[in-house]
C-alpha cells in the first residue's frame, strides 16, 4: 500500500465546490437573515424556487432533479424547511447530507 495518495473517491467536497453562490451566502451569514427582512425574503423565495435553491444551483440552476432524483428533491424541500424554522444547525445538517448524497450519487456522473 502506498501512503500519501488520496483515493479520488474519498476526496472531500465542500458546498463551495457544488453550489458556490449558496456557500458564500451561508458562510457570510453567521446567523440566518432576520425574519421578514429584505434578505430573508430573498432567501425564502430562492429556496422556494427549485432551480435557484441550493440543490438547484448544484444542478447548474436546473430543476431537472425534481423528476430525476428523489433524494435531491427531498433535500431541496428540507433546506427550505430548516430555513423557515430558522435552524442554522438544521441547514448545516442539510448541507452535510446533501454533500454526502452528491458525492455518492452525482459526483461521478457530472
Ligand atoms: Zn440527487
């Protein structure tokens, strides 16, 4: 066994690799936007639009995943739910689940 080589399949990915726009937003906002503020509405509407939400951005701002991947579809709604609940931990968990799913399912095919 050769040490020092990283198995490409074990490569860790970050949200920045998959959805840089949302990654930047989430990194900039330590807390979620204040409810009903301008920014809050902006996030709310984007999370509600399948091709502009976190999952949609990862799919190249396409909503094709709604039909093609049940798990992405589910996670897309989950992000919106965590946001409405103002759960930063929930959103971070969603990001984690999404990256894991992305790595397992979509990384090799994109
Ligand atoms: Zn998927």
